[in-house]
C-alpha cells in the first residue's frame, strides 16, 4: 500500500506540483497545491476565474434571447426548462438584458410579450 501511495505522490512530484504529506496518529493528510493559483494568477476576488463566469453568463443570455426570438410570448417557466436555470436566475438574466438594452417587455406581465432589440 505504501508503494502505491509513494508512486501516486511521485507522479505529482515529477510534474513539479507542490504536495505536502503529513502523518497523523490515525492517518495522514495530503495537500495538493495549484501552481498558477499559488501566485494568485487567474483568480477573481471571490477565488474564481472571472473568464469562465463571464462566458457562462453570455451563454445563458444567448439562449434566452434565441428562445424569445423564436417565441416572443414565452413564459418564465419555459425559459427555465430551456436554460436549466432557476426562476431567480431567469429573472436576473432578464433584468440584465433589459438594463443593457437587448430586451424590452411590451405589455403587461400576463398577455404581453418580449421584443429582442438589436445590439
């Protein structure tokens, strides 16, 4: 068993990844460090990569706009099913799209429809 563990850890060492191994009375603890993240590269204030988060927002916005173009009278529930987002996630995206001038609501909540505006 120790040989397998040493081989496992050795593969990380050969890749020049920092690994800490501590023995305890009842077992051990292994800590693996992410090399780029040690220096703080690529992380936002919340500890996440901002590029991925922004790209995800764009994908959901594009899905919502495409669904509304296809059916201007679409309901929030249908958008939830299409995008896989919660009700609050859809509402948040709709607010953002309205704020940047990509979307406008025509008429009341019941009986109205959406209009997708040009960029």
